[in-house]
C-alpha cells in the first residue's frame, strides 16, 4: 500500500495534541495522530474494588514508580512504567517526571483546576525586570480562553481581578461555610483575595481530550488515530529543510514505521516534545532547546489546622466544608523583601487532620481523631518557579527506553527565590489561620522535588528573537517553518496558575494559524 | 458473596435434573450450549476465605515486637477492630519482605532497637514490657511533628510504623466489615485501574 501523506501529523493525544486535532480535523484538514500508549476503555479497564482485595491492601506495589508520589493502590497501572521509560538526573537533584502513556494522556487524570494567566505572567519582565516577556499578551490569548472554557465547562466565580482574569464560567454561587467565611475574612484583612475554585466540570467530571476533543475530531472523518505508536524522530526533507513526517515504533512489535505529513505538530507533553526534538537534532539554532525548564513548586498541607468550633462532633455542612483558591497576591502593587513573583493557595475544610501530625498514639490518638473529625482545615501552596537557563534537560546517551530511544537527563533545582517564597507562604498562612480562629496543628515549608506538580513547563520556549527562543509567537519553530510545538514546553513563564487552560488555548490559537497557513499554501 | 454462592449452587443443582425432564417430554435435544452460556464460577480471595498469611520475613523476636507494637499503636477502640484484629503484623511481614532494601532495613533495625532498648532498660524483650515501660520507649511518638524525618533511628522507625500500621488496619477487610457505609459506596471500595494493554 502506498504511504499516505497526511496534511498534518500530530504527536500526542492529551490536552494540547487533542486540541490541535479538534481544530484541524474539523476544518477539513487530514490529520494523523500518534500516541505512545494504548487507548483505554473506561468501562473495561476500570472496576470497583475493595481496597482489602488489592494485592497490597492499600499500599502500592513496593518499589515501583519511585518518582510518582501520586500513585496509589488503585491507580498504579495508569502511570508510565519507569523501567520501560527511564530518565536520569544529576546526583541528588531529584526530578519527579510523572507521565501517562495512554490515549488522552494526563488529561484523563488532571485535577481540572482551570485558570487564565494574566499580563503579570505574559509581560513579567516588564513588571519586575527578570527573564523574558512572552511574545504575546493576555489580549492575544483571551479570545481563545473564551472558546476553550465552554468546551471544558469551567465553573467559577467572577471577581474582576487583574492577576486572575475571569473566564466564561458556569457561575458558582454556592454559599460558603462559616469556616470558609472566617478564613476569607482573615485572608482579606491580610490583603489576600479568596474565591471559589475554578474547575473544569467536563462531562460526568471527566474533562479530557478523550471525551471532549477527540470524539469530535474523529467524527469529522479527518482524523486517523494510531495508538501504541512511540515517536522516535521528526524527519526532514533534506532538500527543503522542512519536516516531512515522523518515524515511530510500534509499541508491541517494535517495528519502525514512517508517517508522512505536510506539517508536524508536537503535543506529546512538555518534555516528551523536547526530547523528540533533541533526538531529532532539530529546531535548536538558538541553543535554547531544553533550557529554561520550570514548573510550580507544591507544598501540600503547608498548614494543617482545625476549626475549634467544629470539634467534638459539632461539624456540619453549614459550619464547615468546602474550599477555595487564593490567587497570587505578592509583588503586584508592592514588593516582597526577598523574592519576586508569587504563589497561590488552595484550601479545603471539613476533613480530619492527618494522624501523622498528632503527637499521640494508641487510644489517646483515636480519641483525638474522634474529637477532630470533620473539623480539619488544610492549605496547599503552589508557587511560581523562575525560568532559568541553568535548569535544563538534555539527552542521556547512555540510557534508552524500552524501544531504544535515548532518554532525558535532568539538571534542575529550585533557587533561593522559591525557598524564600515558601517561607513567606508558611508564615503568612500561620498568621491568617490564627486570625481566623483556627488552631494550627502543624506547618512546614518543605516543597516536593521539582516535577511533583506535573506542571513542567518551558524547554522549547516561544519568543520574537530566534537567537534566544525556539518557537515564534504562533508556537511555530523559528528553524523549521512547518513544525509546531503546542504543549507546555512553549511557555516563557508559568505563574502559579495551573497551566492546562493556557496550554489548550495556545494549542487552539496555533492550530487555527496552521490551518490558515495550510489553506493559503504558506507552508 | 453468599448470594453468588447460592446462585452457583442453584445452577449446579439444576443440571442433573434437566435430562430427566427432557426425557419425560420426549422433545428433540436442544442445541449444545455455547461458550457464552457457561456460568462464571464463584471464587474468592484468600483473605475472604479466612486464610492466614504465613510470616517469613521477620525473625521470631522481631515479629513478636511488631505484634506488640501494633497492639499499642492501634488497639481496638469503641468496637472497631484494631491492628491485631486486622492481622496487620502478618501483612506487614509480607509487605516489608517484598519492599526495597532500605525499607526492610528500617523495619529490621527498628524492631531490633525496640528489643535492645527494652533489654537494656528492663531486662526483658519489648513484648514482655508492661504499659508504663512501653510508654517510655514509645516517647518519640509524643514529640511534635516535623516535616523532616527524625534523625534518631528508633524515632524514625516509629513514625513510619505508625503510618503503615494505620494504613494496613484501615484498609483491612475487618475494618470494612465493622463500619457502616457513610457514603454511596461501601467503605473501602474504590475505582481500580486494571493494567491496560501491557507489553508482553
């Protein structure tokens, strides 16, 4: 059979690749999508089970997935197997690279927290002089957020804040519990804004490319989706220097196959796209490819507290329950003393404190837990990490995956800016919780290793200058004009907002540009 | 479980009667059943059949210390099964036995330390101490929580054991059977992802 030449070969089927297919296929453009993993069957591959009937009774299988702290006894099988998909890092500078190799990718499992970036991120250099601005501003991306949010059915409450622009929301006007109101009052007095969580509700609480993007793309008749296709290399026409397809390896047979296309779109996830480009020896005339790796640092349970009024069996839905979100509040109109940028807070109430933080054991501990039951209040801190050239990935020529493809090596660590921000978060939260009338049981400022948030960004950043950036403002390679990278690797800064809505919007914008370029014959 | 078993027995009991019924009616033989007609056999898990894990990792003194520790850290309170009721020592013997070496070392060293300190202070193994004596040795569990693990090996072991014993107890069949469901699903039930098209 003669090789089919598609208009576009898309690598990856998660949020970014899925959005590219959604836009391009519905415009009549013939697309071939490659995904490294199998397609899950959500009725066949999931089943209700009792924790005591699992092989390790609530513990995950010992020794597997050492870098996936999110893995548990129920979901261990969905994460990419680190023995098949190894990576390396410098000495003790651990990086937790969390991957999902399934059609739909990480969008099957994300926390669905849905925020917009603002010009505090897009024009960060203008604001504080550090790093680079994006080549686009908020006004360039706002129309795409407007289109993405209804697809993902984002619920939230409009506030009119400059640092967290409002979206096209399913209005969340549900009442706050007394506990949340107390926290909000104390936070507002400290200059900290509080709002409802902004979250994609999708369909049946699944807000994935798997159910919201790929079905429509396939229904257009213009998308061919190949699962178990492990991309190895973007191929180039030696005469034109343009991309002409992708070499991939069948996951089961390990047979190498070529897919041919007039353009190539990478949406394989931030670091897989960069790995593919590094292994292809492409798009790196700037020397920036792989550099400026950043994510968002997470401190879960920064504060573990209880609401005394809800203790002793008095917790009820009116009194306590629910949570909320505090967007960045530092370094907007004033300057923090020892860090730039800022952090956001995600809080919840109504649970029971972690027994680990209660200095008791035996019957005394059980008695305390009974007393605290339903009265818990905890906060997670999510902080901006500066994009620094010194944090980067490269190819480890001594390590390959199960398909013989060279693996990534990480060289990344947090800096004093992040550590000082974390210290500010814990002292601020401690004070706010006390002022809210809560009793703080435990607090800490210890962040997880880089990568934990699964918000890895950068390494293929966009910019106006081809000497310092990999992509232009359309997510298009400066070097290879028919090559686009539409995932989080294109970010210049990340703020403290969860990035998925921005990834989706960038991919939609880039894909519309690509469609128009193909129509005009510009590529 | 009882319903499934009853159903299976009903099916089994019905089979011998069928030929006799057919002979009475003198009807033509029905078509042979297809594979789809074969009944799923009711099976169960070892734990559900009340089988007991055979310990094989810890030494006898270590296992005795672990049993005592389980009873002290998570006893039966207010009718809820405790760690011993949930057979946690035997389960942890299995779990730690298949865990990476650092975790095995943490447990072996920790249990040996419990016995060594008990012998040194009270001339008895940990299992034989009275409550006031064990309370002295478990003092590190009353220290304020810190994010970083304690540098003292015993304190570090006790902190890990406290968490593991709780997880193993709360995830046990005994706990699930003892508590009424507070939500839509029975206690301890979750959405489990099976391996998806694994490499062969």
